[in-house]
C-alpha cells in the first residue's frame, strides 16, 4: 500500500518504533498538554467535532455527512467547518462546489459542500461564525480535534475497526496524534466503523473511561452497478486496500490496482495511462468519491475519462437506530447549558 505514513506504523512495534521513542515522547508530551489545557473560544451554535486519534483516514467524512443529514431531518440547519487538507486557501472561505477546485479547498470540503454549507479555514472560530452568519445553527467540524482551536460541545472520535490505532505509538514512532490517554480525556463518544479486531485497544480504553461506544458500517450505494464487473481500481486515500476490499465486497472483480498517496493531485498523463491500461485489458475504471472530485475539479480535458469512470459511493449507517439523533441531541443540550452559564456572541 502506498501511503504518506510509514508502513511500520501499522505493524507490531519493532526497533524502528523503539528508536523513535524519545522523539515520540517529546511530541506526545507537547500535544497532550496542549489538548488537555486548551480553553478555546466558543460560538453561539452547538459544535460537534468528528475526529480521529491517528494520522490518516478512519471514516470521518462519511460520518460527518451522515450526521449532517440526520441534523437536517431534525429540522436543524447544519454547516461544516474544515481545515481543507490538500488545498491552498487562506483566510476564511465558503466553499462553492461548482467553481472551487480541489487544489484550492481540498477534496473533502468539495464533498461536504454538496451536503451543507462548508467553510474552510485554519481559524475554526472564524469559519464557524461565517456559517452562523449564513444561517447555520449546528456546526459539524470535520477533524480538528487535536488542534483545540474552538470549543467543542461533543467530540465524537472515529476508529476503523480493521486498522485501529496502528502500533499504538505517538508520531513519529506511530500514527497517534497525541497519547491515547490524553485524547480519551477529551473524547465524548467513540464510533467504531466496520468489522475487525484492530480497534480492540482503543475500545478497551474507552470502556475503562466510561465513554459510550457506538458502532457503524460503511455500505455501498447501488452495489448492482458494480456487481460482476471487472475493474482497474485506483485510489489516493489513506488506506487504498480498504477501498479495493469494498469493491470486492460489493461484487466487483478487482483485476488491477493503482495506489497513490493520500489526497494525491492527479495529472492528466496518469489518468491517460490508467485509461489505456484498462482498455487494453478490457476493464472498467473505478475509484472513490474523494478521488473523483480531485479529478473533476483539478484536471481539465478528461471528459471521456470521466464518462468511463465508475465511483464507489458509500453511506455510513449506524448499527443502532437513533444513534445519530442521540449524539446530535447531546451536543445541542450541552451548548444550551453552556450558553446559559456563559452567554457567547456568534
């Protein structure tokens, strides 16, 4: 698997993790202290953070989308705040999915903006206030848990049941963004996605800390469009192998794969090469929704390629009905009590 993270992060700890332990200790101490001692400013609307403990993907974006769709059914007006990883936007920017490019705002904001108003900025408070000014009354923050730039009313931490937290070590010895015990102190709920034993360690921590543990699955939308077809599958995400397995689980036959680094900005020549390879082997092309928006909004002259391209669309579904409503309701209630105790400006 091609990844921006070292492969040994996802293996049993060895001499490499041990050699980097002093640096990891120093990094973790600073990150943990900042997380625990943070007292960031608040905004008038409830803020629900969807984060993860590690570097790399864990399912935050489909979780954020599922929560926003539920919030709308609850007669709320949700909006997304995100840093826009992979983009080059500065200041505070309200995403326009019809005109913005992935190089400008990042791929995830383009997906989120199709669901609800989305503001991109390193300054989460400014982004949230922009959304509130646009009429949003419930803020969902995609990532940003460790940065502690804005008061969070409910922190939902997502973990992939297969990958878990890797070797359990802090950067650079492992994928953890801060010591797990420090991150757990700020966790209000743990969401385990998929099946597998990789998340056993973090689940035990959550259980000992009396944090609620929720379960959800990623389900393929319209699997009939994939079933019994032969594919060249490609992806530039945190865990391409997970995507390939999803195609197989939906009934597709993954004959060839092309893996790229997370948030990879595609070049026309890469797409032309994959198209030619697929045609020569009589294969269809398939990728993820994130990869599609990077191509659509970043590579010109690829109309024929896009017409051939199949996209694996997924939805996050909670195992227990009412889970999303419970999380949203708790975030809203905490914000209400917070405003009573110390009224805040928007």
